[in-house]
C-alpha cells in the first residue's frame, strides 16, 4: 500500500508539524496557550445539549445551536466554555458537570421558557443594585418559579420579565418567599457588571 502525497500535502503536514512543535516549546518553557474557540465534535454538541435539557428542562437545548463554539481545557481536553459567535453562553462547572450561565445564556433561556420558569422576580427599587452584580436577598423576592430548588441556576428578572442577572439559588421557592432575611440568589453576572 503506497501513499500518494503531493508536494502540497507534504507542505501542509510540514507546516502543521512546525506549528505543533512551536506550541509545545511555548508551553514547555512555562507559558500556557490561550484557549481557542473551536467547533465541537458531534458527541460534544450532544453532551452540551443533553446537559442543558437535564439541568434546565426539556427544550433548553435550543439555546445551544449547531453553530456554537467551545474551548477545551489544555490539560484534560474537556469542554470548558461554550460560545455562540463571540458571546460566552455558559461555562462547564468541573465539580458537577453542569453549566454556569452567563448573561447571553440567560437571555437565550429566557426567550425559550415562559415565566415563571427558572425565574426569580424581584421587587421594584432594587433593579439597579442587582444589574450591577449585587446579590438578591429574600426580602427582595416577589415571585419565584415554584419548582426551584437550592443550588440551581436562575434568571433574576424584574416585573416586566427583563433579565437583570444570572446566579445560583440558595433556597427553594417556598423558603425564598417566606424568609425575610438571608441570601436568596448569589448573583454571578449582572447585566451591567
């Protein structure tokens, strides 16, 4: 069996070999390569969508179209970030394998699910504080998704269902509404922070 490499093919292979060697040398002297967004393989795209459906509910996979890009960890080669165009949609949490939302990811889910799904609605007057990355306290909670559980990703919205922030819940729905003190949502990203 013979291989028919043209000069063009061998030139490409030579250039690619030099590129890989340069990266190895760069990393070998103590520098890390920046994470490059790449198109996910089919099984990676399926994994992102399955995790989204599992974590947020059936239909959440629509927030992650075929055009997404991912970055992989340089050490483990696992998915680290998920982008749509240049916007970060979510980050994989290595501890539990679930997604941590960013503002564009929250906007995408807000467009898919109708209220009150995944939402914590706050009272008027605290919107600016929360938009700038302030946490949501129980006394600020006006309405909440009745199926919400502790440690879930939530969308913090105002009365008109405008996204203010994304974060992680500390209590279930009943506790958020009944408590008057304590942290209800640890905000990860505010829309203006």
